[in-house]
């Protein structure tokens, strides 16, 4: 997997796990509110699709 693809996939996975955590009983929503914008801002550009122009 290309380095950009790996970063993108890892960040999307973390955002999904954070969303699941936010829905659990007893979740620290202050933590979710603090971390989610920073994590979303760190989301790299999606990897280029082979054959598509950028």
C-alpha cells in the first residue's frame, strides 16, 4: 500500500473508531469534542485513483 493510502486509511479508521466510541455508554464526550476536529483536520487528501486526472 502506498504511504499516502496508508495514512488516509489509518485516519479514516481512527475517525470511525472515535464515532463508535462517542456512541458508547459513559463515553467522554469532551474528549470526543476535543479530538475529532483535530483528527478530521489531519485527514490527508484521498489517494489518487489510477487513470483519473487530478
